[in-house]
């Protein structure tokens, strides 16, 4: 009988300890999540000077000057209809042509596009149908050409603006 009482006492104490060990407290938090539209474009730097200094006797078109030393990178999460447009801060005089070509693995390149007369009000599509995600280290190519009949052109600079837009 004594053993039974001792066994019952141990069992009662064990139940009390188990209930204490199982006691717990909880707290809740509400976390609000959002992802905003992201449009990012960057270039690796400026191309080298495009200087024309050669031609062929009897041909009005001089030998173009080219540069393929720069690249661009983009990140966008908006849609698969995003594009890159380009324009210059001022048009080139008649007889001078600046062509722009931008490669892309995420969109469709328009190839070499004449941006000589493209200004902010008439930006041209250079890469279209860009898919969501990132496109890094894509080549930018420039080709500057002139006609001998246009004459010489003193060293001048133009700012080419590349815009990632919907």
C-alpha cells in the first residue's frame, strides 16, 4: 500500500511538471510586402572619339569611324513590353550620320539605327520587347559617317540619352 501511495505521489508530481514544461506564449505580427516597378539602366562609360580621316578617291562617302568599346546593363520587373529608346541633345548637320546599335539577350535589337536627327521629342526605339529580368554587359556600337560634300566638322560632342521605358 505504501508503494501504491508513493507511486501515485510520483505520478501526480510528474503531471504537474509536464504541464509546466508544455506552457507557452505566442505573439503574432503582420508583415506587409510589396515590389514596386523597377527600371534601371547603366552604361560602362563613354565611347572613344569618332574621327573620320579617310576616304576613297572618287567616292563622296568617307570611311566611317566606329566604336564598340562600351556596354549597357538593365534590370526591369515591369512587363515584357519594355523598350530602350535613344535620342541626342541636338541633331547633326546634313551630310553627317550617327548610327547606334545595341545588342540584347532579353529583347529584340532594331539593328543599326540612324539617330542623327533624333531629339527628346522624337526618340527612336533601339531595343524592344525586353523580357522581365536583367541583361548585363550588352554591346553598344556607334558608327559615324560623313560625305565629303558636307565639308569638315570641328570636334563637337553630342549627348546620347538611352531610356528604359514601357
